[in-house]
C-alpha cells in the first residue's frame, strides 16, 4: 500500500547523512525532523535564520519566538545558532547547503521542478525556493505521486511555472523512490505492496528500471 505522509518523511530522512547541512521546505519536508535520530549528525537549516532546527515541540515546550520558515514552532538542537535572513541566504547562495528537500507541484523527467505557482490561484510569493534549488548540492523532491484529481505530478515536461531547471536528482512519493538520470525517471524502490506497474501507470513519463550493478 502507499506510504503515509509520516512514512514518506521517514523514508526521506534515510537520505540524509551525518555532517550534512540540510534545508527542509515548507509542508511535508518539515516532518523529516521527527525522524532524525538524536545524534544523527544532520544539521537542519531554516532560511528565516536558524542553523540546528530540531523536532516539533511538545505543548509544554512551545516557544512562540522559535519558528521555521513556514511559521511553525520548532525546537533547536544543542549548539544551534541564529542569524538574519541576509546571512541565511548567503549560506544558500554560497553553496553551503548540502541537501534541499522540497515539496513539488510537478517534477519532470529531466529534473525540472515546479513548486511555487498554479496559474489563476493567489500566491504569497516564491520564497527561497529558487535560491535553494540553485544553491544546494543535491535537491530531493518529496511529494504525492498524483494530484487530488488523480493526475500525474511526475511528468515528461512541467506545465507549471518552473522553480529550477534540471536540478532534482531524486523523488520520493507515496508510491515510490525514483532517481532522475539521463532525462528519465528510474525506479529505485516501491512502497510496500506497490508494484512497478502501478508506479508506471501513475506517472506521466517513462519509468525505467534501475540496472543491477555487476559484482
């Protein structure tokens, strides 16, 4: 069966390595902090000015002055630091963020991502998404495989306004984990009891099988 949102966040947490500086986009990606083990060595960056974001607080731990970029209350890890948005974006634009995990409206088979605007709907602005996809060393899209209407969100070509071109390397959805390689989606892993055929049927582009590495 498809992964739940919690399971998707847990699967995405497995992508992160000790020593990495990671930015988690608004929405589903912020749930990843709940699945990082104590002492994981992963440092979470919030673009509003925190380095060392921890899991969400319990009710008796809430500090209204501690929020992430999505205005959710958070905790911080030992040794966390605080700074202005100018320094925060200097970190992003300077190439100091190893991984950005972002939600997406569409991801194309060539790695293009659209995650900030749907024509005809009111938007608040793009935020830091364009900076993140161009500044981070690795971009992972964490998203539902289909829209609420059942349309594919993994497509041959994005129809929505782009956030970045050719920047996504891996996609984690409720159905599967897919890499982007040589202009196509490559199936890495299916959610439990989800068959590759189901993933292909839900994807608006060709899905190739990952080639086994010869031993």
